[in-house]
């Protein structure tokens, strides 16, 4: 069974969802874009570090490569090496000159740890700057020369060398000695041994990145001296992002390890910030909404309580109008209060009507006259009039009996227009006796209208009004007319007379819908008021009545009622010749008189 929930219980989850989801979605989008931007920045920084390190390495290597190239192409060096290759005995006499040149180059250029010359016939000349000697060395005369290459060769040493108790890591640049008089002639090789410390300047990259130079899978240069000579390992990449680039000049690998600590810290700080923003906004929105909607919800709760009071029969309950609330809530509150007042008034009126109806029923029972007694009495008077030869009186009594029978039987029911006009003629016949002059009656009713249906006694009060007020004191011959015609889906009925015109003020009141509120006119025109009420009851706003009167013209009453056609047209003899006799009576005794 579905559980009933209050408006507060319905609004809270809806409001939370409607506020949380957009803000969480916005936060997720923002963090996603932030993450992508940070990654792009990291990639850009790594790329910039690689480019800068590559350019710096080329500049450092170009410096030493230029020195080496100048030495390999120096004419004096070429002549001395050429003499040594031709005659080994000249080594002693020429070595001092070469060693002096080598020492001069080493001492003049920082970073060159030693220079080694290996002639074509295997003679070795060197200068060890670390010991400052060209005669004794632990490493400079042990260098292995690769096969001859046309370009410079760059390589790192397999391990460190000892110098004053310290280990020094070197890398080497190797070139062949070239005699441009005979470039195909092999003369020997010169090796520059360079301290890796000259590469430290190119390793500067800021706090977030570490640049290393790797050769043969071993670290050649690193900001951390303890890493030099170790195997380069990137298996643990948890806190770093690694990238590398091959230096095309040397073949060394430039690596960048970019720290993700700042990236993670920035992302973490943003996540915490957005969590605080989302929570703060939700709390702020909920508080503001609570204080905004609290009076409205309270008003609805009061309305609910008041409705329960009304259900229990308390019609005196009223709720505050809530003048500080929204228009809709005020209208609901005001409408409820008005409804309760109106309901209380209706119940009081119903109770009063019930009491009046009971009183009327009691009065009707007390004053009830047996119709058989009335008709039999009129029949007795009729026969007495015939015995005395008063045939006009007999005819009037018979007409009165027919009218009484017509009005009493099924009062207010529908009848045919023909039947209604038949009894209206009886009524006019009786009213003629009250006039001192002969009454001329004109009826213009198309034959096809006789079959239409109309409620009983709708026309008679207007005929009575015309005879009573319009034709009573006129000097000319009185005339009464009834005209009917179809007007669209209505029947237009006109009752007219040639009597005195109705005064303008009275005419206005007669045409006013509030005529019955005026006690004076209500008592004088009770029949007209009755007809209007009955027409409103029978036909609603599809029927209308209005009066038209002016001096020198006929006074007219215009009735408009909807056309109601009989589904089955049945006209019995009694409808054409007169009304039915009451049950239990011998019918036709009065009508036939």
C-alpha cells in the first residue's frame, strides 16, 4: 500500500535532488576540465623541459666537439702523429710537444678530465688533468678506441675513475685525426674524456621535474649524484610521469621525471573546495527555501486541519487570510473561508426550506379538498343552471371546470401547443365576462406549431395581465392578440393588447431581472415573476421574456422558448375536444353543456 506523504515530505527530496544533481554535475564538469587542463600543463612542461635539455646538451657537446675537431685537424698535430706512425723512435722527441698542447687545452677548458691520442701504429699519448700528469695515469692510457668512424662518437665510460679518493664519472667524445691532404689515410684517434659535472647546468628544470641523461641504460648525469652510474628504472611511476627523448647528436637519452605531487595536491584541494561549496550551497539553499516556504506550508497545514473540521461538521472554522503569502495561497485561503460561509448559509437555507416544506405539506393536508367533491359540486351547479335556462352560466361553469381539471392534473408538465391554446381560449372566454365591452381576440398561430411542446400555463399569466391592467379602463374597443412564429431554434410568442401604454419606469422594472426584489411590484405581478422563475427552471438561459410598450402603440410581451418537438405525435379526441374528466367521475357532463 502506498504510504501517504505530506507536502513537506514530498518537497524535501525533490528540492535536494534538484539542487544536488546540478551542483554535483557542475562540480564534476569543472573537475574534469581542471584535470584535463592540469594534464595538458604537465605535458607542456615536460615537452618544454625536453626541448630545453636537448638544446642545452647540444650546446655543451658542440663546445667540446669543436675543440676536438680543431685538434684533429691541427696541422702541427697531424705532422707529429704522421712522424710517429712512420718512425716509432720519434715518439720521445715529439711527445713533449703534443703533451704540452694537450695540457694547454685541458687547463684552458673546464670539464675536460683528460685527452688521449692513439696513433695508427698503437702509440698512446695522453694528459690526465685529474693528476696533472702526462706520464702516469690509471685510466687515460686504458681507453678502448672503437672502429674508425667518419663522425664524432659519444659514449659514457663503463664505470667511475678514482681521483683523490673520489669517484669521477666521465663521458667521451671520439674523433679520427684527419689529414685533409689525404682524407682516406688513417692516422689515429683523439679521445676527449669529459667530467659529467659539465652536464649539471642543463639538468636545472625547477622543483616539479627531474632531468637525467642516460647512456646504455645507465644514468650518466643526474641532479642526485648517488644515482649516477645506476641502471635507469621507471617501473615505479606512482608519483611521477616519465618522458624521454633521444639526443640525435650524441645518442644519449634525455629523460624527464615530472612530479605529480603538485598536480594531486591541486586536484585534491579543488575537490575539497567544491565539496565545501556544494555542501554550503545546499545548506544555504535549504535554509533560505525553508524560511521562504515555511509560511506557505504552514498555511496549507492550517487549511488541511480546517477541512477536517468541516468534515466533522464545524462550519464556523476560518483560517487566516495570509496577507504576506503568495497570491495563490491567499486566493485558496479566501476561497475556503468564503466556501465555508456559503456552505453554512446553504445548509441553513436547506434547513429552512425543509421546515417550510413540512409546514406547507401540513397546510396542504389541512386545506386539502377532494377534487371529486369540487367537480361534482360544479356539475350540480351546471345542471341547476340548465334547469333554470341559464345556458351562459352553464357554459361558464363548464369552462371553469375544464380549466381546473387541466391545471390540477400534472401541473407544470409539458403539453402540446394546441392543448395549451385550447385551455387558454377557455380562460379568455371566462375573462370576457368581466369586461364591459366586447373583446376582440386575434390569434395568428401557424398550423405546424401546434405539435410543438410547451410547459403548461406559461402564456396565461401574460394574458391575465393584459386583461387586468391593459384593457380594463380603455375607451376604444379592447383587442387582445396572440402571435407565434419560429425564430431559429426558438418559438417567438407575442401577447399584445391595444390598451394603455406602460409607464417608462414601470416598464424598466418589468424588464429588470431584479423585479422580484421590489416588494411592491412583486405583489402586483406575482404571475409574471412566477413565469420567469419557471422558465429559468425549465429552459435555463435558452428562454427569455421582455415587455415593449409606448404611447400610441400596442403593448407587447415577447416570449422566447426553445423548440421542443414531440417524438411521437398522438392527438386523441380529448385533446381536440376538451380535457379529461377526473378519475371516478362521469366525464364530459360539464364540457358538453
